[in-house]
């Protein structure tokens, strides 16, 4: 049995049809152009900038194509950030208003991590709370308004030095989300 990666690749999140519709080319066409240009040797920002400047790709889409290219060429693993650290995220919809949802999520995360958030911004369009962890890692809790008076809540565990804990971290955070609403 083939084990599915803990963190999906860029291609798993956005289909080729969407990439083609937004950029005029599918991933393989972009990857071929990037290979011809020598992009496998470039830094992330240089690839994204080249797509914007030379091919008029929207900046948001250029980031997606760049990450997909880096993953397809083995430059970056799924879950790996451009600085080399790893990040895992989970989300779910709850039957709460966004501020109420974030407060409930902060209560759960504070209890589970045995720490209070360093920053809590309840007044933002997308409220967040940031929890500092040992070694520079962090957990970011967020919420945003959804349809029908519901909210989408999310957790991101960032700055992990490698991908060895991705499965454990995602499982742990999913449990925290289940404790809300």
C-alpha cells in the first residue's frame, strides 16, 4: 500500500484547469518554460517575479506556479516553506461567528499548549492569535466569516526545522479544532 504524504503537494490543492484558466497555461507548460529559462537554479522570488514580469501572470498565481515547480523539481518538499522550515495547517467550519469562534479556539489552544497567545487580534477582518513555542516555532490560530453565520477556523504550526513531525502536528491540531463549536 502506498502511503499518502502528510502534506499535499501544491498540485493537489488547485487543479490544472484552474491554473490554465487563470494563467493561460497548465503546470507542465509553465514547468517546461521555467526549465528552458534555467529556473531550477533560481531562488523562489526570482521565479515568481519572472512569471509576473515576463509572462504577466497574476502575483497570486505566480506564487502557486512557483511552489508547484519547486515541488515537481525536488527543490522544495510539500509542507516546506521557502526559508527551508516546515509548516502544517488544518481548518474546519464551525457554527459560530468569527470572533466567538476564535475566542473558543484560543481557549482550547491555550489549554493544550499551556501558554497564552503572544498576540491576539480580534478586530481584524480575519482575527488571529499567535502562540510562541520553543525553538522559534509558533502556532497561528485564525478565523474568518463563512456562509450562514458560520466561521472557518484554522491552525498553522510553523517554523518546524524538518518535516518529521508533520503527521503528529496535524493530528494534534485536528483534535483541537474538533473541540471548538
